[in-house]
C-alpha cells in the first residue's frame, strides 16, 4: 500500500510502499476513504509530541472494511465506518463505565500505531471502536469531523454541558474552533470567536458567529466580557497555548466554565494560570480529549439529517503528497478550514 511516512522531525514525508496491514483477531483493516490533517499531527511532526520513527501519521479517518479478524462480530467486509482517534480496549473498568477516552490500554493511530495517511489502516478492538457511517455523509466530511468535530462535541455536551441561550467564547478559529462555533450555534448558544488572523475572523463571522474578536488588536478577555455583558458562560480553548488559556479563564463570568480542548505540548505542557480568577470567580475547568465511539451515532444522525451543516469545515481536498505542506502550514497561522486527504495515488 502507498503511505506517507515520517522518518524525522519537520522533514518531508516519504511516499513509500508498505506491506498491507493484517487485522488483529479483534480488529479490522479499512481501505481509507479520507483522512484529515490535524494540528495534533503537526505536534508529532515537530517532535513536541514525539512518536516512534519511522511513523505513518493520520488519525482522522473513515473507511471501508476490507478484512475482519476472527473475533469481530459487529462488522462485515464492505461496511463504511468511522473511528475515534482513541481506540479503547473495551474490557477495562473505564471502558465498562463508558469512559473509553481514558482507557489505559488505548491505541492511537499515528502516535502509538501506524496511522491513516495511507491506503489502508488497521483498527484494533473493532467492535468497541467503530461506528457506522451514514450514506448521506461524504467521506471527506466524515474525515474532517473525525477528531475536531467529535472532540468539540464531547467538550460541549459531554464535559462542560453547554445550554441553549448561554454565551460560548471560542479561543482559536482553526478546525476545533470552527467546529465548536457550528455546534454551539446548533445547540442554541450565542458564540464569540477569538482569533488573530483576519481571514479566520471573517470566516467565523460568515458562519454565524455573533461577534468576533481580534486578539492581536485588543485585550481579548475584556472584549469578550463587554460583548457578553459580564463574561461568557463557557469558554473553549482550542489551541493548547498558555496565552489563550489564560485569556479564556479571564473571559468568564462568575461561576463560568472553561474546557481545555487544545493539546498543550512542548513548551506549553506547563502553564502559569490566573488562579485568582478561578478562585474569585468560582470557575470550573474541564479537560477533554477525544470522544468515545458510543457517542457517535446521535451526532452522525444530526449531520445526516441536515440539522447541523458542517460542510463549510472542509476547505481543501489534497493528495497524499500534499500532507507535508499542510503540516508545515501549522508553523504559522494556517488558512481557514480543514484539509482532507481524498486522493491516495498522488
């Protein structure tokens, strides 16, 4: 199979022929239909979240089942499916309680196992981790929601409990941030998006943000408090950096909530936070990472029924050889929208 393989930090990805994967007894092999390019891939590519080398990155994927292990019961060859990027064992106490995202035996494609910037990918624990992909959802859109949309959905609904009528402040206008904007509006929230890139601010406004704030030109936290009449009810941090995490906390009203969606990596693993604001405002801070597969069907149904339009999220469809350029683009403020690999032959 063709794959884009990383052999060093910040280098070009080699387009190579690798052996086709074989399914584990409890796993399947997918023909990859599409795979998104995510900032988390960039963290691995830069070495700030190091992975074993050589490695095939890519964790936002959907595909068609082409091989099944002997123990697989729920899936058959030809099924179209989507998987979370955290592949849980399905057997431990955390999995039994529905908390697959904290499974101690998890596998993460592109990080702890070969990923989906390839024609095929192996998925272990298939009965636990796969969800059926409705025919109404195109593969490029499914891959675009594979990490960003599902992570944002779980952050808003499974962790921080966003309610209709609340103010949601989104810090970061990339894939996660725009996903949170679209999902927040669908849930009935009023959404402010904070960014430093004018094109991303314009994109957010065009997609229905009630207000946008250019953090390069003003005190973002103060601006959000003024727009919302005292502070956001919920702030979502989508970049994983100290500056935006601090601003997100200071943008909250008293008794507000902040959910950390951006991955703190490299120099941002340790942060100095305004604990005076946490203490004085009696704020709640939530961490979140991914979404378990059992929570996929309601979200997929909303999308398939047209009740949430996520089509604007995917703005670039690329070939396998274009992945390295997309990763390098994350070194600077990246263009609006999500890039998705849909052509595995070029």
